[in-house]
C-alpha cells in the first residue's frame, strides 16, 4: 500500500507467516513433541518447554509481519498536530525487542512544517516512540520486574519465564524510562485534579450517602549514593556524607471499604502515595489522591499518624477540617518506653505502672496520663527526668488527638497500621541489604509500584486491559 494515501480499505489480511513458517513450525514441533513423549525421563514440563520454544519463532515472525502491516497502514501525517508531513522518505529500519524476540520493521519519515520536526508516524502508532528499543509489552515487563525485584534477578527471571533476553543494563534503563514516564503521568493526573474540571468530575460518581474518608501518613528512609566516591574527601573536610533520606508515604480509603475478615482488617479499595520528592510533593499527591477518593464530599475526614510534627503541619495546611488522631499503638509504645526507663529490671513493676495508664489512653483520659508523668518527673533527676519530660511534651501536645472512644464506636481505625504495612512492603523491594539508590532511580521505580497498587497500571500500559478472548 502506498504510504502517501490515507487507508480506506482494510489492510491486506494474508500473512506470509501462515504459509511456510507455519508448516516449518508444525514439522519441528511434531518432531520435538515425539521425542518428549517417547523419552522416559521427560515429563509435562519438557512438553511445555518444547511448545514454548518452538512456537516462539513463529510468534516472532507473525509479530514482525503484523507490525510491518500496521506501520504501512499509517498515513504520513504529524502525530502531534495532524498536518500532512512533507519530504517523506520510506524504508527506515528499526529493530525492536518484543516479547517473542527481536523484530525489524521499516517505516516512513517526514517533516512537519508546523512543528518543525521530523517524525516517524508509525512509531507513535506502534507505541515505540519514546526512543527505547522495547515494544510496549517489553516496556511493561521491565517496569513490572524492575519495581518488584532487584534488576540482577529480574534479568534472569524474565529470560527463564519468557525467553526474552534482556540484559541487566537494558532492563535497568527501560524500567527507569518507564518510571519517569509514570512520574510525568502521575504529575499530569494530579494537575488535572487541581483544575476545577477535574474536581467537578470527581463529584459525579458520588451519589451514595455520607461517608468517612480515612487518611494515614507515615515515612521511612532509603539509602542513596549521594556524593558517591567523594566520601574520603568529604570526611577530610569534616563533613559526614548523608546517605539516608526520607520517603514520605500516605494512604486513603473510605471507611466502608475497610472490612473485617478472620479478625483482620482488610481494605478493599484504597489509594497509596509514596514519594522521595519531599513533604510538599507528598502534600500535593495526597490531596489529589484523597480527591479521587471523594475528599470533596466526605462527611467526616480523619487523619491518623504517629506524633511527627511535620505530619500535623501538613494536615493543618491542606486538610484543615480533618479530625487528627494520634496512632493509639504509638502512644502506648511511648508509655511502655517510660515504664521500662522507670523499672529497667522489673517487668512486673513496669507492667503494674503502665497498665492503668494504657486504659486511661483508651478512655480518652490523656490528661490523666500527663498528670501521672508530671508527678513521676518531680521525683527524678538527670537523664531519667529528661526522658519523662520528653514524653510529657509528647502527650501534652497531642491531647486533642487522643480521642479514641468515638472512633472505636464508629468502627474507625485507631492506628495507622495500614500505611505502616504498606511502607514495610515497599521496603522489601527498596531497602535490601547492600542496596544503594539514586534519587532519580528510586522515585521512578516507586512511582511504578504505586501505579500498580492503585489499579492504574492500564493508564501506563493500555494493552494490559485488552482481553482478546472477550473481544
Ligand atoms: Zn506537527
């Protein structure tokens, strides 16, 4: 078909691969299967291996032919502005790594007078216009594997499972490229939420009754190779290189989506935010995520977190009407710390002291806890007095956040366990022994992981929603 014409007839539906290559595949596979059937030491695994291996070359041939047909079918118009391209030339080769192996296609190139740029319109249509060598399916593989497991393992796993040869550097580069794309997509979506239109659209689905929105906020740290190789020089100047950095985390969900199953709380639908971009980034991302979960229409919003001051500042700034709740289990842990300081070698005594205070906490009697700590502090000196004073300050400044009775009655969470367990899950990937990240790399891969968790993977990889058996 001529590349200069807009397609008006269906593409040629005959495939060369269905003639010779299919016959060759059938013959080779039959021989291979016969061997496995007769061999006493071969089981079904060998048969599966035989089929996968022999069929892969046929799949590759078909993929190449179909990709070429699609490329030939794309009119020479600018993929950005739609104008007709000029100075069009044909036959430009490109090699692409697909899930069935490498293929080579040729396509046309043309100049857009309006955009003042060269374009290969077929690249956009095939989803390979981001400069990499990977097909969309391989881009997805790299993204999924890179965000779930160390690259060194991922390369071997993908080779074993799919036969695709993606050396570690290629996989690494591709995963990061997809992560960067995920970041740009996330920022664009968040920006849309900030516009009036986005906020309006969010309201349309909310036809149900009043609901409670729960937000939980936390942080953990990650190790990066900042100033890598300059450690000695820095130390000589008396500067200790700082390698640990905060990753800020939050989750939001509707209370009705939190159900009890076998005595464990499960959240059926929730949004996660995870960023290395600082508190400001967390604030903006969490706000957008909360809006997606109905912030604008929630009858009651509660924020649960440990005592970190930056969290409450963020909440006051961006979620001013939210009810603030100090994580009950953190608060109890603080009391236990005092108990162990007062009775370092006497567990029963520590327990006897802390027991009634734990009950006071649960009964919204935080002021009694503060009074008891103040009484204790009076009789102490030095480090012990300081330790108790620190806790008086902690409980004193959080008194208004220690109202647990109402929350308990309403079936609300009293602790921030949901976000804490999410942080632990991210740490299983991003905080392994001996692991050092770059600021760019960790944010990109965490962003991919967050798209996956938030059920938005298809926004990055639309083909993942396509179910050929249903269409
Ligand atoms: Zn253009």
